[in-house]
C-alpha cells in the first residue's frame, strides 16, 4: 500500500493528541515579539501568549509564515520514508503560505500535492484530519487529496470577537472593515468561507452574538447526521464552554472538539474570540 504523509501548518489548530495519533506533520508560523522570534505553539504556549498579549498594549507581536527552508527540510525528510505528501494550508487569500509550500515542493524532488484549505483554524484542521485518516487506510496520493477536497467544499465557520482592532492591524478584515467606521455599539458575527471574511450578522451585545453563532450553525446543520464540529476560542474558555453546551444540546455530533487558537491566530484576532467550525460527512 502507498504511504502518504500529511503536512499542515500551526494555524490549523489541530489538537496535539490528534496530530500524534494520526502522524500529522506540522510546520510552525513564527511570531516576532520584543525582538525575539518564537515558533508558534513550540516556543510559546497559548496561556503564556494571551497573558502577555493582554498586558502588552500598545506593543503587539508580528507574525510571519513558515520559512521555505522549513517546508523543504520536512518534505525532503518525509520523502525518504513516504511515497508522497499532501500538504494542506491556511487560505492563500490570507497569507503566502500556500505559495511558499508550492515553491518548496518544486524544489524537493518529492511527489507533493499542496492544497489551499480556503479557511483557517480548526476548520482547516478538519480538512487535515480527513486527509490524515484517509492516509492511515493506505489511500493513494490522489485519494488522500480527494478526501481533503471533499471537506474543503463543505466546512463552514462562524465567529465573533469583542474588538475588530487586532484583525484590522493585520489587514485581514475583508468586508468587515466597513464596520470600523460605524459609531454604533455592535458585535459582529463573521463567516470565513472560500478564503474571505464576511459579515453575516450584527448584534448589540456579546451574548447575542454568541447565540447568533449557535443559531446560524444549527440552521445549516438541521437534523443531519455525521456532523463534525468544534468550538474554538482565544482565551475565552467560559464562552467556549457555553457554546459547547448549546450546540451539543441541539446537534448530534459524530466528532466534536473544543480547540484553542494558537498564538499566531491570537496575534491577529486578539483574545476574546469564539466560534464554531463544522461540516457534514454524508
């Protein structure tokens, strides 16, 4: 049987236990903070990151995509023990990671298929998990790619956050940027689909925004079976617990996680962000 390796980046927020169990390989984004370079989730953990972030205003970390050399070294190493590699990454509309991975693939001399997940966080992670599970069954390179592409076309993502200021700094607001000029006290509900952030709801309070996220997800899922879902959060465990309780009371999930934003994701959103990622597998 072919042996296919699955590679992703730290923005996918795949829980470490699953990465280990499914032999998922990860390249780390980098943060530069106070002149020090940190590998995302390797040199700095979420708890320490958010503690420092809340105390650091107005000085915040910057981020950079994984370097080409990190991809090239990993592809070369995996090429010695695998027949091919499927490398799945955060939306190309948000970062140049996909482009860098493809350049490394061309230089590696190894059969590598680089996929743009068109999303981020655990929504990207679900794409990675589908590919990795296919790979563990002995699927071919094309079959692993197909498993990932099925989820890319299905996965959805709703989120809210208490301030847009941090993602404004990173230039990743999309159409949500229009909200910055509003004088109204509003809490937006955002959707990430096909690589773009869009506004799908405007609420008057944080509690209403949280409820809107659940209602939108349930509205799309209905009574479907085989639901894969995750609550994600950036230093907001109580809000995440509330979302978990509300969703699981209304939707039967075949797979469910509570995941935390890695530092590189938190650097762009700030703390106090929560959301739901989900898809249905027929």
